[in-house]
């Protein structure tokens, strides 16, 4: 289902050939906010913004119109461990997208005037984020949970750091970290692999690889804490979390299913039924599982009425405990497996999601499992597998908790 190729300079290519007039393309880079320290915190996110501001061949408005001018869309995002540039276009403009990716990644100039403007944009983004407790609480939780480790600091960085970023510092960070062997070109389109390789060779091939100065050898240690921060908010925001399997763990599949049972997108998730449907404490309650390369995080978030926080925490703890104490019946297990498989199929039916999924997978594993292989892994799980992994993660209730409220 997927086709692969590696260019001589180390850039890897993965293709999902789909019958569509639209092409979805992107470059995943194995560099994120955890690869920064001190005064460089926030650099990866700022670079993601600034790459589109000028190259040796183009000015900012030329870059913006290169894809938009043919009806396409150009975008990017940064996580704690990756940066991604991506585009959606008609298939006939796929090479235009690939050429632009190569230009901004290897011919960047970071014009000072453009950097000054983008600095204001990012500062405003930080202000906007600070006004959203439902988003800010995740960053503060991770700062407390991983205190002293690069995973602790938030992706946007501090205002102090952003104000001090210069073109020279951005250039140095790019040279140190953004090397060809840390890049994956992911494409979901109706294109022949040989033709795709030729396009990538033409635009990415001339750039030589070099050693990246990225060190992730220090494993993060999850800290337990319980903190209540007074804030004038319309709701009480609470986040309860613990350590979970990392992205390479053999327990990841079982824990992914556990997360979906507890707080996935379906209305029948256990947390939604227990907290919202039975008591009406909140509009939404959800869980998230975020696997990193050397650890993982599991969260439960809820925004609840003032006065309902303590009861909500009790209900959440009860549902986590149920995963340990009550093995799924064969019927409940099959229902959970079928539901999760259906959700994955629907999610990957969109070409953009497909491209992003295979890009991240190939970046991490140098291989992409087909949907059939993932389904087989999920269906192979037994009730005891699920209960055992739940016990490993929730057994001694190793939770940390952060609460925002009056």
C-alpha cells in the first residue's frame, strides 16, 4: 500500500497512492521544542513561522502566492518532537509544492524586517493562548510534570525569548538541527512513485547531509504533584494525568484502545457517560494519549461547574480504577475494537490526515503499518492485555493534578 525511497543525502520519501485530483504533500522534520534549551526555547515554533518569510529566490509575498495562487493551501505546525510543513493542491501542482518546501528549508534568509513583523505575530499568539485556560492548562501541567527537562517548556516559548530572536540565531539553529537525514517527504496523491522520486531528487537531492546537533539521551522523569491555581474563570478547569507508554512500547496499542474507551471522541466513552450524561457537570470531558520517543502522557481534561470539581475528580478516578479492576467482557472488548477500527478508517479517509499519518509514522519507525495491519494488532488484543496495561499505568493511582479555579 505504501511505497518508500531514500535519497542519497538521507531524505526519506513515503507515498500513499490515492485516486484523487488533489495532492497532499508535506515534509516532516525530526526537530521540535524539546530540542531547545535556555534562550532558544520557542525557536522551533518561531522558525516554523519564519521559513515562509524569504529565501535566496523569493520574497515573502512570492512564497505566499506560490501555492495560494493556484488554489492550494500552505501551512505548518510544530510539536514537542516534530516540525511539519504541508500543502494541499491539485495533483498537477504537486511539484510546485515540493520545490517550495525545498526552497524554504534550504535557501532560507530570514530577512530582519520580516522577522520583526513575525515576532509581533508570535507575541500576540502567546497573549491569545494565555487567555485560554482550556489550552494553557496542558502547558502548565507539562511544565510541572517534567520540571527541569526540555519536554517541560511550552512550544511557543516565552515573550522574553521571542523578543530576542534574531536572523543569525535562527540561521544557526537551522544549520544545527534541520538536516536532510532528519526529514521525511510524505505524499498522498495519484502519482507514480518513480515520477515522485525524480521530482524529489531534482529539488531536494542537491543538498548535502550533515551531522545534526540534537541530543535526546536524557529521559524525562514524570513528577507527581497536586496544584490548585486561583484564576477568575467561568468554569473550573481540571487536568489529571500520569505517565503512559512511549511511542516504541509494545504496550502502545493496548493503551491507545484504553484511551479511546475512556475518553475518545464517541459520545459513549466512559468518562462522557459518567461525568456529563449522568450528572451534567460539564459540556465535554476527554482523555488524550500523547506518546513521545522516550515516554508518554495520559491526560483527562474537564471544564466543570464551580463546585463540581471534587466530585468530577472522584468520578474520573473511579473510571480509571474500573479499567484495572474489571476486565472487559468479550462482548465489550469486541465493541471497543470495532468502534476504534471504524474511527481510524474514517479519520484516514481524508487525504490530508493520511499524508500526516504516514509522514509521522515513517519519521518515527522508518515504516508505515497499513490499516489492515493496525486492525489486526487491535483485534489481537485480549481483555487481559487491556487490563494488564491499565494496571501498569493506573494501578497505584500515580496521578498528578492541576486545577484552575476561583
